[in-house]
């Protein structure tokens, strides 16, 4: 696996307005450093403890994205340093992030995770729940979180039509939410297997792991 080569190939193939998150979960710091030395500064992890350990060991100019499911009782372990939380799937979680961010005098950027897949195993809220949150009084008083967009994961399938439909749903949800909160900027969708399609459907942020670092065990 030539991490630098993989990274450069992907970066050359995506438009300038699309942000690449290098998904480094389960990979050793030495692999992340290869990507870092090739210029990558945004890394995505799906376990808070693992991300906190890597944060301690690695250069301070890295932006750490939490892309996995977040347990409320663990938000405190990343509140000091996390750059963007992709998987906000409830108002309760948003409230906890706000509370922990406040302790560090920070404003933490968040994405609302929308359930676009048909699989029950995937997390996320409905588009209407997301609208309700953005319009609520309860949300307007949270001063230490900033919702900058949406995130979604398509169904694990070879059916490109179905994946496209799910990406289209996330894009249209984003467009609707943007009428409520005009400063929304980010649509996080697309992984190794489907990021070109995601970009065609309007993605502005892709989360790519195995195509950079190789397959995971
Ligand atoms: C693991 C993971 C990815 C990256 O998956 P690859 O197929 O290895 O690119 C993207 N998003 C989320 C939420 C993940 O958990």
C-alpha cells in the first residue's frame, strides 16, 4: 500500500470544492503519519478513545473528525480538540456537545446525520426531525455548537440506482434545511466505494478510508 500515491490519486480526481477526510480508523499512527507527510491534515475516526489517543501522539495542526456513532457519555473525551462531529443524530446529543464545548470555551462544528439508507442498522434522524431542530427555541439557545450541514451513509449495496436515490435525498434535505439556516455549507457523503457518485450528487465532503490506507481487518 503506497499511502502517498493513493492519496494523491484521489486528490487529483476530485473537484477543488470537495474536502477529503482521510478515514484512519484501526490504522496505526505510522500510517497516518505517511498521509500527514503527504500533506493530509483532516483525519476521520469512528471511536472517541482511539481518536483521543492519536490526537495525543500526532502533530497539533491536524483536524480530527468524529465520523462514527457518538455515545453521549463520551463526548467529554473529545470536546477539547474535535474539529467536526459528523454523526449528530439527536437533539439530546447536540445538547451534550454544547455542554462539553462550553467547558472548554469552544464552539464545536456539527453535522446532522440523516438516515437515508433503508437498512435499520444505520443511524440518523429523519429530514423532518432535522428541520424541527433547526427551527426550535431549544436549539437557538445552544451557543457552543454550530451546525454546518448534513451527513449520510448509503445502503451497503451494488445497486447504483438505489445509492443515487439515497444521495439525492440527502442533497434535497440539505437544500430544504438551507432555507431555514442559510449558512449551511457541508454535505458529508461518499466513501471509498461510492465517492465519485456522491460528488455527482452534490457532496462537498467525502470520507475515504480503504482506498487510501488499504482494507481493514
Ligand atoms: C469507515 C467509514 C468510512 C470509510 O469507509 P471506506 O469504505 O473504507 O472508505 C466512511 N464513513 C464512515 C461513517 C465510516 O465509518
